[in-house]
């Protein structure tokens, strides 16, 4: 937008310079200056509108990503419960451990969850819609970090960093399986 504003300013300067060479056109120069001022006001209003629309679009995209993340966490929660039903334990803490367990053949089913390649990073971790690995802690086998405050004492905690893309330890805008 700033480049466009500079282009307009340059064009206007040229017009004024050419117009200034004809002193009899003083009235014309004043009209051009008024038009330039009006165009600058319109340009500023347009820039403000574009900024407002971009902000609204970002909020809509974040809402859609949150909904997608809630659905993903819900599906993984169900898959982990199926795994626990078959094996009577949850996978050890860690995103990659969870993915490995859920993609292994079970005694009663081929796999517990099918991950597409675009859902995983190079470490084999499932990613949230913002491109960050989900956080998975098994609260029963003591494999969660000591500083972690478990929300599901008899299960597991699973969460995403959420729209702000910062680890709020399951709080703030983080999307989780306990709220």
C-alpha cells in the first residue's frame, strides 16, 4: 500500500510541475491539488478497510482452525481410548509415541488412527492446524514431565498450542481434551 501511495505522490508531483509551467492555469492547479487531497483521503479509507477485512479474515481462519483442532483432538482421544481398551494401558508420553501406538496393528483392528503424510512432521509427530506438534502426556505411567499438572489423573492429556501458537501448558487459547 505504501508503494502505491508513493506512486500517487510522484504522479501528482509531476502533474503539478507541468501545470506550474503555465501561470495562467493557477485555478487549474488548485483544482488538481483538491483532487489530490480527495484521492489521498480515499486511499487512506481504502487502506483502513483492507486492514479491517484482513483482521476479520484472520479471525475467521483462526475459528475454522480451532474447530478443526477440536475435531482432531476428539478423534485422537477416541483412538487412544480404543487402544487402552485393547491393551489396558495408554501409550507412553510423547507425540511420536502416541502416533506409533495408534498406527500399529491392534488385536481387534488394523490400526487405531490413520494419519495422512501431511498430518505428520519429519519426526513422526501429528501436527495441529497451525503446524505445531500436539502435546500428549500419559498421566498413569509417570512418563509425563514432573512439572506437568495433569488434568486427567486416570487418563492422558492431549493439547494444541492453539491460535497464538505458544505453549500455555493447556491454558489460554490452547485447545485440549479436558475442557
